[in-house]
């Protein structure tokens, strides 16, 4: 089994994310791609720090 890369925006195209909205809608909720990626990085640092 391969590790899922959370930074890969394609992850937003699978369930359960797809049920919440499109990838562009979800990224827009973060304020854009750069803010989304920064949020993911900060989350990973908190989880795996």
C-alpha cells in the first residue's frame, strides 16, 4: 500500500472530500492554493512534528 500525499490536490477528488464540494471549492475555502498547501503543511507538522 502506498502512502497518500496530502499535498497532492487530487486527493480532494475522492470521497469524502468529493461529497463536500469540488477541489476548487474546497481550496477556495482556504483562500487559494498557497493557503491550502500551507494549512496542510501546518497540520502535518502538528500531527507528525
